[in-house]
C-alpha cells in the first residue's frame, strides 16, 4: 500500500517535471527575445536593456537558468511575470478561482446529465432521439454551442449575463457549454455499458429475485457501466483544461484562460510555464482519482 | 403446481427464431423434473418462461399456462415480480458471473429479503448467515462480506443457491447448475440440491448431461429443436429410450471406450523432473512423462492442480524452474525460441474454447489454411474432421460449438504433428457433441499415429479415450498407470474421490 502511494507520487512528480521541461524547451525555441518581452511598450535603450539582463539574470547559460528555475519551482517560487511585473503565484492565484468554478461546474453538470440520460432514455424512440442529440452535440465545436446559447438565452431572453463573472448566474451558460460535450460522450459510453451489463447472467439472476427493472439498472448494471466511463476521466481532464481557455474567451470571463492567452501572445514565459505545470498537476490529480475510483467500483482489482 | 400446454416462445428481434415450438408438461408439488437437451434445444428458454424471463424480445404464447394455480398468460410485470424469488428461485450456471461480481455475497442474498420485505433491517444479517449455513458454507459470518471472486467455485455456487432459496420458494429452477464445476464439486452441489428437495422444494433441473440429472430426477423431458421428443420417468428413459436422440444422449452419458490395438511407437516427447515455481508457490513438482507415438495420455486433476502449467511447460510457452523437456529427440526447454521454431509445427494445441483461440475476423478457410503449407487446400483436412466446404467462408461466431471444435482439430492436424496437446477440448461442449469430438480424436490417432496429451478435469472423458492416465493433485502426480488399472484399483484417496464424483448412469441394461 505504502509503496503503491510512493510510486504514484513519484510518477506524478516525473510528469510535472517533464511537462515543465517540455514547455521550457518549447518557449526557448520560440521566436522573440525575453528582453523585448519584458520591455514591452516601455522605453528601449541599451542601458535599460543591460539593466534588465542583470536584474533577471539573463546573462547566465540557458542550462543554469533552467536548473535555477526547477530548483525554485520545487520550492513553490514560480518567478515573476515579465509582463505584469508581479509574482506569478499572485497572478495565477487571482485567476484560478473563476476557472476552477467553471471547470468543476461543467464537470458536475456533464456527469450528472450523462447519468440521467443513460438511465432514463433506455427504450425505443426516446433512446434514439437522445443518442442522436448527444452525437450532434459532441461533433459541434464548443465555441459554437457557446455562441448559440449566448444569443438565445442572453441576447434574446436576457436570462443570463452576457459576459463577466457576476455570481452564479454568470456561471450557468459557460458551464453548460463546456459540460454538454462531456455529457454527450459519457452518456454514449454509459448507455453502451448498461446494455452490456444488462445482458450478463447476474442481471438475469437479479430479475429472478423479483427486482424491478429500474432496480436492476441502478443497483447492478450502473456500477458495471461506470468502469469504462471512469477510463474517460483522463480524457475529461484534457477537455476541461483545453475547453476553459476557449469558453472564457467566448463568455468574456476572467480566469486562467485569459491569462494564458495573454502570456503566450506576449512571450511571458514564467506565466506560461506556471500554467503548463498547473495543467499537468490537474491531469495527474484527476488520473489518480480515476485509479482510486476503479478500486472503489471493482473489488476484483483490489487484490494486488 | 405448473401446467403448460402447447407453449411457444418466439424471438422477434433482427431474426425471427422459434425457440420453443409447442411444449406441454406438468410439474407436481415436490417432484423433481429434468429437461435435457443440447444447447439451442429451447430447454433454458422453456424454464425461464416459467418465471416470465424468456428474454427481452420473446413472444410467449400457450394454450394453458398456469403457475401455482394461476393463469399467467395475462400477467403484468408486477405479477411476475411477485412470483420471482418468492414462489420460484432461479440458479444459473456459473456463479462467478451469475452473482453480481461487484457486490458482496451478503448483499446479493440480502437483496432477495429486502425486495420481498422478509424480516426487518436488524435481523436480516442473521437470516443471511443462516441461509449460508443451510447450504453448508463454512464461516458464514466471514463469507457474507466477501465477493464472488474471493470464493472457490463450489462455495460460490452454494452462495448462489442461498440467494435463490432466500425468499423461501417452493420451486427451484436450476439451469445447468454444475456445468462450470469440477467433478468433485459437481457431486457436492448435486447432493445439496437433493437436500433441498428433501426439505420439500420442487426441483426443475436443466442440463445437457443426462448423467448429471439421472440421480436426482423423477422424470425426464428430452428436448430437441424446441420440442419435447420424449418424456417419462427417469428409469424408463434410461433403459428403454425410444427416440434416436434420447438413445444418443443415454449412450453419451454412459461412456464408451475408444481404445486401440496398435502398440505405441518411439518416444515423441519426454519431460524429466519438471518443476515450476511462481514466487513462493511451487505449482508443479517432480513431473516425469514420456509420450510415445500413437499414445493417448490423460492428465487429470481439478482446477489449480497444475495441469495447465504442465501443458505450458511441454508446449514451451514457459520455462521450467528446473528439469527439462525434450521433443522429437531435441531439447525443447532451456533453448532459445529460435531453436524451437523449426519443430513447433510438429507440436499442436487444441484449446478448451476455440472461440477465443481463433481470430474472430478470420474465416475458416484462413484459420485452417494458415496451418497448411503455403497455398494448401483446406478442404481435404476439413473433410477429415467431418466438415463440408460450406463452412469455408464462415467466421468462428457463425459456427456451432461442435463445428468450432472440429475446425480446431482440423487446424491442429493440418501440419501433420507428432503430438497434440488437448487442454480440456470437450469441457465446453454438450455431451452428445463431446462424444463426436472424442470419436474424431480417436480416429485421428488411429489413422495418423499422432500422440495426444489429453488434459481434463473430467475422469469420464479420460476413461473413454486415454490409454494411460496421470492424476495430478497440488502440483504433483499422485497416481499413474494404464486407465483400466487406475480406474479399477485407485490407490490414492484423491483418485478415488475423483472417481466417485464422476456422474454415471447406474442402470442395468
């Protein structure tokens, strides 16, 4: 048990390191000069340039800078933003809450909707209609869904704010936009899993005990159907991370998405690196949760 | 108790299948009735119709259909639910999949009590333990918290029976209740069913094997192609079967020796002092074996006895921890795969379940063709195993169990091997089909002089086919010798236990 946890933590650390290094290399290779990025629109003289180089330690070899970055990142110091001239930790700290709110709301909405759809639309035309709708949603780009939702519910009916992060009302449309594709894919996978589980002999045994079909579904088949859905949690984390950037843009919400776009556009390396490391951490966390969920659902996996 | 007249069950799905075509029978209170037939005969569908579980696309109609004195023809889902578990309990084949693998045994049994409101929340745990005690599960207080996969096959099946009798049903329907079990465990489960019957429960047994049900059943209904072809009390059926299919079943259940008069030839394969250790478990120890040309050697033992590991060692799929294997005069263990490859074709395998041993996307033509020299024609080989050219372009799924196993035999004999290792080759087949595959294997030995190592947990099959037998228990050979000697004068108590467990027809003819 302890070795399993240790192995998990170690592999998580390796993923974080690899993500940070890959991003570091990519940014190093990107065109543009760091000094230009730091100067921005400010005065540009040779003195200021050398001052900046001295202040940010940019005269050291790349490898030393890289190691120094790793060392400090390991201590929780993510450096200073070139653009905002503030510690990265503060920049991220301010923006992380709206993003987390959006991601969690979207994930919860997506999973709950998928469960409801898979369990309630089992037969005949309802099933066909639901399944078709899911496929349409999944194959539509999320920003398009966002724009459609905005124009109907915000512009036409004025039910929700058009942009910004004003309380819970401002969260509804972005969360639905991000959650709908998740619900679409999960519902398909769950429905398929339910079909297979209900064909198994234990389902016949359960029916032979006098159980209602709904009870067979919820008490027996659903757990079996959850297994393949849990496998998709890794994919889900990818969708959420990639999705928030776009959705925040469409709905004009503050958050990491906005920060990231700005940082990438202006070569603000410390911020980009921090976002990448943060995304990798979220990925590791969600996948660890998935592995634990497997054990929770299926006792057969608990042996070794 | 049950009266059925002209029962018809039709499946209306993508294909229309008439599974049951006009079946009439009655079951009286306290009786034990068996329905016997091969897979696809409609026996399971008939039994499940009695509790309204024929299947999702099943259309059931009958002239008379009364269960417990009530006409069930107009039954709504609710009415059926009240019958299920309370009036009739259902026991299916393999408890590993017939009990929900994700729930504890206690939860599965408790579900019946809860559904029918038997007892209250507080006394249910005791009731569950008492039920487990009733079916002779030791340490019930520990077992209730365990999952099906943590129990042995026998305990699992007992737990399944406990869940079936939890609602105190008067009728127990057991659909192939022992087919997935080793012979000794099968005998124990049959004893348990006999016990249930002694307590007054009515039994309906479904099986493909007449021998299994003959000890228990008062009456036998023989089904074929959705119809009852013969019925009567068990003795009459066994002694004076009139229908050819019934005769075939009786013969398959009685066993028939398929010996040879030819003397064995030179040594084909030789294993010396084989030992295999996994971690701190020794799964095979002190295993010696010599197989000669034209010999059929039986290797018998229960699951976990090490017989499959022996097969893997002989086949060169895993290296022995110590000891060695020689095949056709060359070293076969302890050498690189490169050295084995040229003689691999001379050593073939027939697995228990050809469905998983075949590539599902390959046609029979390709499956058999692969084993032949390039451009070889598969038709003559298929003809030898009794299959026509019509199966050439079919996929494994489109064949019956017996046809599939014939294809497996065809693939094995195509490269003219000197030894075929058969790992439980007939265990998944109905007895009538079993007999045909055994005939086929005996014929191939006779014609080609191919040696066979026949691995099985079923002593009855070994008795019918093998010349010599090795009995394995806990990784070692506890007894060996010519089949007749071992069967007539078993020295080891384990062999005797195995022998006692073989279901046989005890009828003087």
